C-alpha cells in the first residue's frame, strides 16, 4: 500500500515536468507557402481584371469615336450636297427670273411702240403743240422710269436673297455640328416666301405699260397726273414688299445670332473628312 502511495506521488511530481518539456506546436511551413501562393494568385486575378476592364473601355471608346467620325463625315457630306444644291437652285432661279423680266420688257416695248402711234393720233385734237410735246415726253419718261426702277428692284431682291443665303449657310454649318437650328429654318422659310412675293411683283411690273388717257385738251395736266400716280402706287407696293422681305431676313439673322458661338462652327471639306476616315 505504501508502495502504491509512493508511486502515485512520484507520478504526480513527474507529470508537470513532462508537461513543461513538451514542445509547443508551431504552424506548418507548407501551409504558410500555400497562403502566400493564394495571395499572389488573387493579386494576379485582380491585376488581370483591371487590365481587361481597361482594354474593354478603350475598345468602347474607339467604337464611339469611330461612330462620331462616321456621323461627322455624313454631316459634312450632307452639308456639302445641300450647299451645292442650294447654289445650283439659286443660279437657276436667277436665270429664270432674268429671262422672265426680259421677256416682259420686250413685250411691253412692242406695245409701247403701238401706243405711241395711237397717242399721236389722239394728240391731233390738241391744238397747243407745246402740250403735245409734253404729253409725249411724259409718256416716254414714265415707262423709262418704270424700266429703271424694275432693274433696281431686281438688284435689291438679289442682294436680300444673297444675305439670306449666307445666313442659311451659317445655320447649316451649325446643324452639321449637331446644333438645333429649327427656329432659323422656320424664319428663313418666311423670308424666302417674302422674297418670292417681291420678285413676283417685280416681274409683273416689267410687263406694265403706263399710257396717258386723254379726255380733253383742258384735262391734259390731270390726265398725266393720274398716270403718274398709278406708276408711283405700283412702285410703292414693290418697295413695301422688298422692305418686308428685308425685315424678315433681318429677323432671321437675329435668330441666328442667339445661338451661342454661332460663328465658330465650321464644316471641313468632304476631301478632308474622307482622308480622316481612311
């Protein structure tokens, strides 16, 4: 019994010593290497993902730029075609108007020559030779004045339309650069209609003849005054029509000026645009 008790006491004393001498379990070196490997892999994946995103963004950017370039090229082509067509139509219109006016003047001249003969016949009833001469001179002067004023009116209409053409051309450049110019288009169309109306009056005036209607020798002065008033009234209508057209063109210019930086918009030539796309 004593032997057993002594043995138990000895074990009790030895156990703490074994406990102290048992080495603490350290982390496995292989596991540590695996962790480091995983970290490297994760880092590589993140780097690769960033590069892929960057490449994708660049591809998208290039596609967008390509689309913009194609759109710009289309706008340039459309602008140049529109401008060429407008110039062609303007020249064609000028020729047609010139021919119409000349034809009207030629017809009027023939009629005037006939009326001169008739006027001389009527003036045979007038005894005062001085009065006869005055009537003939006034008849000639009124129609000559009409012809000169028709030419001046025609030039004024041409100038007004040329100004409008420059305004529209500037608006077209802004349109080609993506600017909304619908308000300018509407205003320009009104101006074009006003110019067309004025031109119509000018052409009609070219074919008019201002003859003197003689009632009696005593009424020659008043008869001449009536003819002169008729001429002045017709010329005034054309003046007012041209003024209306000029005002509408001015309004179009004011509308154009409201667009910010309107004079900075330009359109490259079609050759430059095509070279950029190649």
